[in-house]
């Protein structure tokens, strides 16, 4: 793999120079396509006779960072640069710079003007606006690519690669390029589908949904309602969760976790681990004595098993009182005055909402959580 990477880096420079030197034509696409096969990029197309020369907008699913370059090896098309600063990198990657930095409405108007000139190549757009691995489903299509013209042609794209996954979330285009050079080959399968016209008085959202379902059926995946923003939010949560301790077992924020006492600095790692696990059980069952939790954890070595033992009565214990469990500093004078000032006018959430009983049914626990949240919201508003 490393030998292939080094060799293909030198060949890739020649491919880039040739693609820049030769004008856009069938000869240039053939030469670059043959040289790309040396780089390990094999492009196949199905039903090329379905490609309509009169269609000015191609709609494709998004799998890798080089989908537009691959389809450009088969036919002349341009993909506008939507993200990233314009410049040499944007141009060298094969994107078309429109010089529009405003809203999507300005972008659509600029693309309409571009498509009105018959001499310009067709547009290749990716309504998903984010790459996926192409194996599970399609992200929800944005409606703006379908408001440019009334006829679009879907293009189904599938990518296969041995040993290494094709598309990795949060991976840069440079990383994807290096992995492409590292693996023996990457096969791009392009399938042309019949063009889809807009129906009479059909909204752009309905038009986009209809094309999305047709593409999903062609690819054999699910047509989802998840957007690129949902994927971005999901990746943020994954990055945040990976930084938290005990992330697979709990989603509690880092700031809300009990800190390790300073007295445990010189304790053995095994005792520190048991103490940390005991604190997690204590968060769920605050009325159980900490020493009982530690003894059971030493035997089970599992937080979930200890919680189940305590809930189901397999471990006998005497519940702690509220006075024994409180270790809070006394309130200051201003805090006491503020508390006495609002005590007469604002009702504190009832003890029923603040109960510390841990229901055995997940439905009851969920309802109890919702009731307590609602009570706290009302209390904060008042």
C-alpha cells in the first residue's frame, strides 16, 4: 500500500497537469480516464444511452469527495463550489466558482443565468449536501437544486473498495485521496436514469422528494428525512461523547459527574475504578449506602448488574436518610434572604416530583422524568 501510494502520487501529478493542459473534449476525458485507472480509479457506467443531451441539470447521490470528478470523466459537467473558500484548491479539485457568497436565492439565480446559456456544460448537483457511505439510505434532498430548471436527470452512484471503507464521516478530502492511492483499486459504478420532468404546479419540495424516492429505489436504499444538518449535529455529539469518561454507559455531561476526591490520589487503580463505578450507581440510586454499592461492585464488576441487584432486592441494605446524604455548605445571608423572600409567593416542586424511588418499568421512569422536568420548568418560570 505504501509503495502504491508513493508511486501514484507522482502519477497523480502528471494526471493533474494533463487535465489542466488539454481542453475539455472526448479525447481529454479518455486519456484522463485511462490514467486514472493506473491510480486505481475504475469508472463504469450503465445505460449511457439514457443520458439526455438536452438536460441541463444532473442530480446524483453523494458518496465520496470525488464524485463530481468521476462523473466528469464520462461527460462534461460542472459542479458549483458551495462550501470552502474560493481559490486554487477549489479550482484544482474541479469545482466551478460562481463568486456568489450570499443566500441560496442568489445562488439559484446565478445558476439559472448559467443554465440559460446553451454553450455551458450541464450542472451536476448533490442535493444531499453531505456525503454518506451509500449503503443505508439517502439524506433528505434540498429543494433549491430543483428550482433551477423543470427537467432533471438522476444519476445513481455506487462505490466499492476492498479492505478499507469508502466514505468515513468527518474525513477530509486529502485523507480520502491518500486512502484511494493506498488501496489496490476503487470502483465507481455510474447508472444513468431517465430524465424526470416537473409536474404541473408541482412545488420544488415535492419534486425533490419524488426524485429522491426514485434514486433510493434504484440504489436499493431507504429514502430518509434526515438532513445534512442532522448529520452535522450527530457528528458533534459523537465527538463530544468520545471525550467523556464511561461514554458508552452514560450520556451525562462531564460537568455533572462527581469529581474524584483528592484523598484518592495515592489509592490503587483498582480502588479508584471501583469508587468511580460506585459514584455512578449512587447517581441512579442515591438512597443506597455507598459501602453497600462498593461491596457488590467488587463481586459483580458491572454497574448495570449492581443496579439490578439493588433494585430487585438481592442485596439487603438500609436506606440512607436525607440528612445523612446531604453534605452541602450552609447558605449565605443573601441566599437565605432571597429564599425567604420567594418562599411565600412561589411553591417549591412537590415531594412527589422529587421522589428518589427508581421505578422498575422504563415507561414509569420516563413518565416520572417528564413530570419532574415539567415541574422544574414551571418553578423556574414563576
